[in-house]
C-alpha cells in the first residue's frame, strides 16, 4: 500500500513536469521567476516522493502543501506573462504611397499619415498638406506603400495551424478513435489544458499580428478563452490583433463542432445559448448549422443540414435583440438557403448559390443590417486534398478526405456565384486548420478563382471585411478618426500580393511593431 502511494507521487511528479514542459513550450517566453518557483516546487515533490527528509519542512503534509503552492504560483506566473510595453506616442509616417481603401482605387502617391497618442488616425493626406511636426516621432517611409491592417473574419487561435494553404489537406489526422476522442474532449474542459490552450492562443495571436493581421475574429473556441485573450490584449498584457470573440460555437447534439460547442436542441435551448454567450461578453454568435469536414463520419455528411430552421431562427432573433451579429458555418446549397432565410448575417464557407440565395444575401429582411455577407474561406482547401491519404482501415478518415474534395468545389463555386451576384465577400481563412500567418493568401485565391484584380482583393481584405463583420466605423480604411491599424510594405501590393508575406512594419491601434522583432 505504502509502495503504491509512493509510486503515485512519482507518477504525479512526472505528469506535472510534463505539463509544465508543454506549457513552457507553447508560452515561448519563460519567466525566470516561474522557473525558480517551478524548480522549487518540483524539488519538494521529488523529496516527498523519494522520502528525503528536509530539515525545515519536517512534516510531510507541510512539505506537500508548500510544493503544490509553489507549483501553482509558477503556473500563474507563466500564464500571466509580463506586461508588454505598448505605451503609445503620436507617430507620423511620411512619404509613402497610401492605398486608403475608401474605394478600390483611392491612392495618395506621396502621403503622410499621423496617428495620435490615442491610437487613432489624426491626419491623412498628401505630404505637402499634412503638418507632421506635432507628432513626437516621425518615420520616413518614402518609396513604400501603406495599406490598412488585414482582417481575418474566420480564425481559430486555439488550433496549431501547421499546414500552409498551398499544401494539400489531409483530414485523416482528424480521425481519432472514439475512445481517444472522448478523453481528449474531457481534457479540454480541465483547468490545466485550458491554460495550455490559452498560451497557445497567445502565441498564435502574436504570429498573426506580425503577419499583418490587425483584427482576428474568433469563430469557435473552447470555453470563452477568446474573450479572455481579447481582454488581455486590450489591457496590454499580451501582443496581438484586435480580437472579436464568439466563444464556443452553438451546435446541436452530435452536430459539427459539438466537441467544443454549446449544445442546443430546440428553440428554448437556442435562446439560452445566446444569452449565456451574451453574459460572457462575446462580440459575435457563431452557429454550425450544417455538418463539416473535420468531424464527418460518412461521405456526404459535411454540408448536410443539422440545425432545424426554428432553432436557427431562435438564435438569430435572440442575438439581434442584443445587437449581435450571427455567423453560420454552412457547407451546402440547401444549408445556405436555410441559414439565409433564418436571417444570419454572415455565411462561413458556403456552397453553390441559387438565385434566391443571391437575392437573400443582397437583401435579407431578417438580418441585423438588411444584408448577409460571405466568407468563402478558400484557403482551407485551396491546395486540394492529398491523394490516397486516408488510412484504408479507417472509414472516418476516408470519409473526411472525400468530403473535403466535395466541399472544396462548393467553396469555389459559391465564391464565384457571390461575385457574379454582387454579394459582399470578405476574407476569412479558417486559420488554425491552416497556418495563422498566411492570411494574405486568401487574397491570392480571390484573384485566382474569381478573376478580381489584386487591388480589388486588397479592398476585400480591408474595407469589405470590416463592413462584413460590422466594424467599418473603426477599421478597414485609412481615414481620420479610425483606429491606427496599418501595414508598411516594401513594394506595391497591387503588383505582387506576396509582399504581404513580410510587412516591414505592422501598426495596431497606434502601436508600432517591426517585423524583425
Ligand atoms: Zn472554422
């Protein structure tokens, strides 16, 4: 018995060490104080486990208590991080070509933009007309190009995002066995794993910011960790883009994303889910009204309508009473129609559009603002699907890959139908499923598959996406009074979009981040 307890302690010590090592890995920055606390705590656990008597901590219970306190303190220090210096001073960028985005062609060839100490644009115009002397710092950017910061309307910071969008997708990795999956789901709801997930989100948020994304809308996160992250970034404790948070998606029993979703069955539960989200101070409501690729079990399941029309309607009505936008994961023509008729404000992914769908996008009486917009997320399947990737012994893996191929054609067709029908289209990449730092690639796919000009694609990633997610008063163009969110690029992005891959400077709410940091 005594032996079993001893080995129990040893196992616990190992598990703790493993969890902290993982935490340190995702946290990137390791605080020296956390290391001291951690080593101290672990030393005590070790002493306890291997029955070493410590002179000052003679009682074993005291020893264990001190060890646990130290370890908990270490975890807190790791999670809290250092307050990041984001003090703003007024700054002027002088001499660049400003692509201001009021319209596709708005251009100031030799312009100056001044951002005030409040982080908002104080002046913008030709350098000859703007007095930049009032700014406490002046940056010479002659020969360079300035555009508004990019907006990613469809992001999952909680996911690793390993694959580049040009690479083919292989969803067989998602097909884990039922037992393992359910253990994983349970772990997601534990304190330790949530702390880990938050650290991962913080790392990914930083990555996205440095890649030029100054607004990242979260459309599906475990718990309300995106709200936590939004507030941490807002308080200056973390570096990252402006976050719009949806919290967990709303799904039905067995529906797409149910692993992390708030589950509803029936209109009453639907209203309750929206009220819970509103209480947690979300910015947007996300529903998954049809099946999706990543958890489909048979061919054809992705895109199948799941949520009943009266459930979607209840969610939309309740959200709109609170002024919240509703965005819906939809991957079939029928699903798009159901969601549009219920009055959702955005469609994520999409599929081939009927004339009725196009009409409802343009004029949707039940939507919050009278129209609905589309985020086709072409990036998620842009590279196609790995041939014969699926493990022949796993029917789920085979189904996912087959579904991915079907959905890919739908995304592209839906995007083309939307362009032809004059539907508002915005940029969302489903990053997390793909890399977090390749948001600009979506613009390239807009050009490739829709035939729009590069200038138009830039306009879509800024002006149009801001309007789509409802923050056009704040961001999307370079205009006086708007947030100081902009990118300094070394060459004209209208000639080559890949210049977005390495922005020279990223300015987010007036704080300047150099790409080399
Ligand atoms: Zn997604």
